[in-house]
């Protein structure tokens, strides 16, 4: 069919029709379910750029500003005295000579290789506690509580980074 001869027009049968849900609002329960289903979904970098460009220069409602402030306050809660003391205790453990000897002993025991994948590049190896140092500080230098993992295998461990979920009541005497 040759271009430019025919004029495309919208069909007249749907002129003036609106969507079947137009004007209908979600219930609070439905809104909650939709919100729950979106937890953990992250935008791609391209989507973030598009959203940024879309909202640039547009005024933000006061309610939205308050929500952002509340979220930021929850995210960056100042540390309590107990939490600061606990972190200081863990820092003392990690900087002790006994702890350094423990790391070396575990590396020698496991042959300077990751026990999961066999990686043997010393720069990529970490000595990991099987039972978390945060939960069990009394096992900090127990050789049987250590293992050698490469950085990738260490990140895959379900216990990696679980230090923030520990009880404050644990104290260590050094």
C-alpha cells in the first residue's frame, strides 16, 4: 500500500469511552497488598534517570517531604551507648594479637584456599566465623569456629553482615 495516500483516523466506535475502572478507588486493604507485593523491587538505573527527569522542577507536597524525612530518620538512627560499647569491644577483639594468630592458624589449617570454591588467591581470601563473632564473642579465637572463604563465597553466606541483628546484652572482657 503506498505511503501518504491514506489518512489514518481513530475508529469512532470507542470515541468518548473511558476505562472500565475509571473513578473506582482501591480499598485500604488492596493498597496495602499492592504495597507489600512491591517490597524488594528495585528500579533499574535507566528507570531512575527517567523518574529523576520527570520530577525535576516539580513541587513536592509537604506530606511527601515529611514521609521522606521520617524514612531518613529511621534509616540513620544514632547509636546508643550500649551499641557504641559493643562495637568498641569487637574492635578490640579484632585488633588483638590473639585474633591475628587465630586468623593465621585458620588459613594454615584450610591450606590458604576457599573451602567452598577452591579459590587460592590470598588477596581475595577472608577468615570467617562459623558462629558469628557478634553473637558468640567467646568463640572469637576458637580455631574450630573459623573457616576460609573467598570474598564472593563470603558474600553469598546467609550469615554475612548479620551483625546488626544481635542482642545488645552480650559483653566481652578483654
